[in-house]
């Protein structure tokens, strides 16, 4: 009986989840495409290129929407069972809540693995390709938070890159070299910077000003080397939001920031969210479980699905809220990433207890 019920539940939940995902993706793709229409015509950006950009961002949307889709899919499957009193019959036949939880846990584990795989191996390269596609199509450069360009600290060097191209080459870079007592030793201005693939940047057409006590010396160099852990892949944080980066890149950039005594809170929170977020599917299934014991007179499938949408939206908003609160208040990154899931898991336990008592 348990094996049959498990197969039935899995078929219903996977089917409903897939339908919800398709519906949500269609809706978000439509809104994203409408938003992209504002850029059509800029730098030769066409409707076709806008459509390709939207399609490339869909894997990231799947990753974001998976817990909500799982919640609604589970609600629908349990509502279907409740509508035909099948859960009541099975419980009367001796099926315990623990058995149902175990079944939902097995199904949820598949969603956990699927969510992790999409978030780690599919969404990041697709999102990166989307940003490169748009930057190339619009003939734009990687956007910067400061008008003066990108600033990074690498040991005793401070590097200012005015323009980082979509192919990861640099334009108009400055390298400020400091001594042990933080005295400025030299400023090197390079027209171009190219990564050679072996851990070193080649800065080309360089004009270097050396500060020698009370005098300065200017020299022209065809090329200088800058060995750094800042590979083009690590610098891709400028093109992709931290939440859409793979675990390895996040870890590398966090290590770089820590080595240079820089604040890495945003990236650490994103790292912990990468660890915690796939398990949100299990939390959503636990949240849906109490609704399987509510009879149709208390609202029916449509009302439960609507409630599932609201709960899913609430989880998504709370997830973003705690990420921002964690950065503002300097909370431990794991706390900012884990709290929304714990809140909803606690709500699921309370609801199940309430339904059982009734």
C-alpha cells in the first residue's frame, strides 16, 4: 500500500509542480520580455536578441520558483486526495502521519537534488551567457557601481579598471602599488589588460610613474605582469548576481575579499543561501501537509492553491528581506540564510499540530 501511495503521490506532485513551473515561467518570461523592449534599438539590440536573452535567464527563474511550485504542486495533490476522502480512508486503515511525512520526504529529496543541480550547474552559466549576450548585442560594457569603474584590492596593490569588456579584457586600468608602511610607490596606467590563463594578467601599453622620495620618474613599458587570484571568472561577479553564481566562484571571491580584509557579507549570505535554498522544497512540502487533512467544506482545492501562492510569495519576500537585514545589521550569514526556512518550518509544525487536535 505504501509503495502504491508513494508512486501515486509522486506522479501527482511532479505533474502539478511541472504545470505550475510552466505557468510561472510563461508569466515571468512575458514580463521580462516587455521589460527588455525598453532596450530594443539601443546599440543594435533587436527583438530576436531580447528574446534570446529572456530564454537564457529562464533557468535562474526555475531555481527561484522551484520551492513555490513544489508548495502548490503538493497542495494540489493532497487536496485531490482529501476531496475524495482518500487520506481519511488511509488514516483509518492505519497509515500514520509519520508514514505520510516519510513519503513526502522521499519525494522532496528529489526536488532538493534537482534544485541544487539547477542552481549550481545550469542557472549560473546560462545567466552568465545571458549577460554576455546582452552586453555584446548592445555594445555595452560591464556595469559598475562607481562612475570611476571597478576597484579591487589585491595584497599591496589597488587596481582600478575603468572598463571591463564582456570578453573579460580590461580597458584603461590603473595599478596603485603600496609599500609596507602604505606609502605609494608607483602608479601604472595601462590601455589594455589581458589574462593569459596561467594566473597572470598582462597589462599592455603601460605608463608607470614611480615615486622616489622627493622626485618622480615616468617610464613607458610595452607590457607588465600582474599575478593575481582575480581570474576573469572571479571578476564575473560584476555580471551575475551573487545568488546566481556557482558555489566555487562564490568561495573564491569570498576568500579573496577576506585575504584583503574587505567586507564579504553579501557574498557569504549568498553562499549560505546556495546551501540552504534547495532544502526549501522540503519546508514547502511540510507546509502543505496540514492542508491534506482539511476537508473541502473548509475551502476546497482552489482556496488551498490560492493560499499556497500567497505562502510561496511570502517565503520569497521573506528570503530577500532577511538577506538585506543580514547585511545591514551584520548578522551571521548562516542566520540570515536559514531564518526564513526555520520560520516556515515552525509554521508548518504548528499548523499540523492544530489540524491534528481538531
